[in-house]
C-alpha cells in the first residue's frame, strides 16, 4: 500500500472541499462531486517532494513550507487538542488517517506554471535525483511524464485563476 496524493485545481476552497472523503480522481455526480482536473501520484507529498520540484521550477532554494500548504480538511479548528481527545477519536476519524485536503500557495502554482516546455526534461531529471527518489529508477520516463502533468495542471490553474489543492489518503 502507500500514501496517495491527488493534485487538482478548483475555483475556491468551497469547491475544493466538496465530498472530502472521496477521491478527486473518481468524480461521481450521484455523490455530488464535480469532475476535477487531477494528477494522481503516490508518495509525492506537497511539502517535501513536491516542494523540491517547486524549488527547482522557480530556481529558488528549497525550504520546508515553500508551497505554504493550508490544511482545509479535516477542519483544523475542530482537531483534538489533547491526548485524551485524540484517544477518544473513532477509528475512522479523518484526523487519524485522512483523507485530508490542503491548499497550495499561488506562488507554488506560479513557479510550476512558469516552467518553459524546453526546460521540462532537465527539470524532471533534476527532480528524479532527489534523495526521496534514490530507491527508484526512471527507465520508463515516468518522471518526465509526471513533471509535465504537474506543470500542465499548474498552468491550467493559473490560466483559470484557480489554486492547486492536494487530496491525500493513506
């Protein structure tokens, strides 16, 4: 198994958090879910792994918090505040294992969206060399495909005055 991250774009926080318990990849009108423009990944968390891609794209130094994620779901204001409250949570509580939704900053979106097409292969190669990918080989061009997909998603979000969001689930 693993942790799945789905990056998508939405008009605003309300649209981004519709049906938070459901994958963004599987739109279903009967559940009231809109069809999202989504890129599905595994292990590509927003702060560390995607954050490094954003840093490379923007040609800035990487730092934790570069993408400035804001947790939208489960609502942080309702999160347990003590060990006793955490222990009292039901096993299926989203505070325990998700799903979760985060909003990424406009700066992160714009750094990704601003990458020239000619730079995509070098960007994918640079990203593939990070420590988090050291166990993997990229024989099939997956990193270039994923980099191209994420940059394309960021461009469409920017062009439609939308932000990027991340839905994640264990």
